[in-house]
C-alpha cells in the first residue's frame, strides 16, 4: 500500500540539479520547470512582466512568447547537454570499462559542434519546436522528480 508521500514527495535535489533525458546519441540535463526551481519562476515572471497587458489581452505575438519561454528554459531549466562520441562508422566509442564516451557538445543546424550556452540553446529550441515541447513535458512532469523514483523509472527516463 502506498501513501501520499510516496506518490507526491519531490526530490529537491533532482528538481534543482536535474534529470538526464536520453535522446539516443544526445543527452540533456533538465532541472524542473517549477517546483523547487524557484529561479525559473522568478526569471520567467521577470521576462513576462513588461508583456502582462498583451498576455491579458491575448495579443502577445506567438514568436515573442516562444522566445521568452525558450530564454527562460535555456537560462534556468536546461543545465547542459552531451553527444555520444562515435567512430567514422557511427559506432559508439567506449572507454576502458566498456561504457560509451560522451562529449559536452551537440551539433547545431549547420552541423557545427557547440558547447552549451544560453544563446545556442535558445536557437536550438526555436529551430526544433517538437524538441522544445518534449523538454517542456519532461521538465514539468512531477513523476520525473519524485523522491521515490524507482530504478526502473530512471532507466525508462534514460531511454526516452
């Protein structure tokens, strides 16, 4: 029998330090968008403050809204990214323990390998709206930040 604490108690460290979401050959570290990630809430509120009238009147341009959200995510939710090191055949390069090696870069639209930065992240989020939607879903799902996250859940998250 489970109780409410097992169902709803969040892991404050996970909310702030992040979970790793695996997109195959790319991994992204995501803090929670909400919960104990108070920095995200404060930053987002500050970013939309001058647009409150337009938001209330439902006249805020969609592109402006998307950029504001992408900036907030790039600054306070997405904490880093990595791509799997691969040989010329596309096979993973392994370390001496047989584990895949990872680089702290990903490819942008031009195929250039870029380290994480707010500007690079914003551009990728705007270029790939379906990725941005998925990141929003993963980072707002309370289940991903539960205190009693079972090993099976962690494994499933890594494979998503």
